[in-house]
């Protein structure tokens, strides 16, 4: 009720009567007034005038489930938000919700997470109130071997949003790191719960450095934040809302096609490794070659030094630049 009431106030250009709100939610005037008081206590400037009703004058820049759900314009992605002030890992919370039967498109968002993780077991912590830590729960109706491509869909969703909303030079380091000025601002981790030929659910975790003013010394050479690059604060709500819209649009195309063929050109346009020499850290044996872009399955095409072509699957290996992180 709280999020829907806020949505009604946000979408109305005039006052909404208490009676109209009561009838919309099937509750008493006292119940409506209690929700209005809660919103006012959280910083929402809501004007209340006798015989006219309620009107939203202004709202604070706060990250909350209520704020996100009242502004979400998607059909299914992020329509239901589970907000945490603090958690160990939004991916772990989303997997728990998956086991409990939560809906396709449910989104877990945390103000801070203390035990976040990236690919290959690396940690990903998020200081309070400065970053985005979120995980999207999906229940796809396709084969498990297609799930890894979802990482690429989220990568281009994040890249497009940051590029267009922040006017920054954004690149992707295959398959799942988002870079600004060659430094990492976002990591993506996709995890799956599946049977042999059936997906129970997929969780896509996204961690974005947004408003950090500085980073630990050990990360300063390879990581950055949007604030540090743009020189001004970025609204985290706006980023999340836009990412959900882009991802939903791309996901529906992906489901129709069954692969990422529709996005190869877009992804390759962001790919920082393209036409560069890379080192492929394959457990079967490391090798170097020229990264040529991705194929319709999202695999990285690498031309080895001997002229042979390798198709690198994201779940198997890590790719590094010959002279450093990228």
C-alpha cells in the first residue's frame, strides 16, 4: 500500500482526496493518514489540506524499496522490491527468495552488503549509502546452457545506462566488468539453480560504485566510482530504475531469439578487449591471442598466435590484458 500510495501521489498533478485513497486501497482514513505520516517522517514533503486532500510537493534522494516501486515503470523486472538496510549478500538473499518461490523479476536491493562476492570467489563490499548492491531473480523457460548469456545482457544494460545518464566513457571487459576510463565501476555475478535440463531460477547480482569519494589504496589503480569520474553525485534510484527498464527490454528480445545475436554489435562496441592482445587463463593451459569480439552465444572469439580460433566460454576461464587488468 505504501508504495502504491506514493505512486498515486507522484503521478497526480493535483490534490488527491483522502476518500479517494481510502476507496483505492479499501482502508480507513486513519490508515491512510498513518502512511502519509510515515512518508513525511522519511523526508517526503506531502501537503495535507482539509477538503482538498494530499499532494506530493518534493521528495528526498533516498534509496528505498518504497521509492523504487513507486517509480518503477517496467512490466515485470523490479516490480517487487525486497529492500535491506544491510545484508551479507543480495545474491544470497535472492537465492533464498528463489527457494521460497518468489516471483520472476523480484529484485533485492541493499543499502550496504558486508559479504558480497564477485566471480571466482572474490569479495565485493559496498560502503553504506554510496553504492548499488542489487540482485534480480529470474525464472526463465529456456535451457540451462543459455543462462550465462544473461550476464552479457545485464552488462550492456548497465553500460547503456551509465553512458547515457552520466555522459561517461564506458567500456566492458568481457564478460562482466563495467569500466569508466579503464577502471572498474561495476561487477556482475550470475548464479543458477538448475536441474539437468531445467532452470529453477537464475540470480543476477550487480554491484556499482556510485558515490564513493575515494576507494581503498589497494583498489585505486584498477577501480573508481561514478562520483569520482563525473565530479558530482548520481541518483542511485535513477540508475536502478533505468537498468531494470533496459534489461527487461533486452531480456524479452533474448528470449525470442534464444541467443544474443541481436546484441553482438552493441556489445562489441563497448568491448575494451576487442582487437587487443589478451591472455586467456584457461585451466587446461594459458594462451594469448587477439580478442575479436563475441559470437551469438556470447563466447569471446580469440585468434591464437598460431592462427587457430578459440571460443572462450565465460564460465571456464578468466581473460586479462597482457599488460595489466585490461
